[in-house]
C-alpha cells in the first residue's frame, strides 16, 4: 500500500495490518497460505504465457474450467498436490517450482 494512503487511513482511525493478524493465523498457516498463493499465481502466469484458456488447461489436467479457476486463485478446496501436478503438466521443472517457492 502507498505510504501516504496508509498514513491518511490511519489518521482517519483505520488500523492497518496483515491478513495474518486479522485472521489470527499461526506462522505455519500463514506460510502455507503464502506458498499456495505463490504457486497458484505462477500457474496462472504460465497458462497465460502459453496462451492457453482455462478450458484448454482443464483438458490437459483432465479437470474442469471451474476447477482451473479455483486452482489459479488458491481456493481452500484445492490441494497443493493438484497445483503442483498442474504446474508439472504445463512443463514446469522441479527447479522452477522451487524457485517460485523461494521467491
């Protein structure tokens, strides 16, 4: 968030914090969610770079378009396993997945 915008909001009585603080998440839960978001974002980026639609990716991974949409947003119903298998189906290497996780 822009520093000036944050200061203006705080002057008006708003409290600025993280999702971790707001949801009272443990370190483990927060890290898990961040990991899932990184991998999900990377999946969407790779799909669009390869000029694939969600429907086309769904056919590749033998799933549905709505499931791909959930994959790309890190929906809680989607497992890390499915996200990683989808990345691998797009040709992502283990090294690339590790790079995404560590960034």
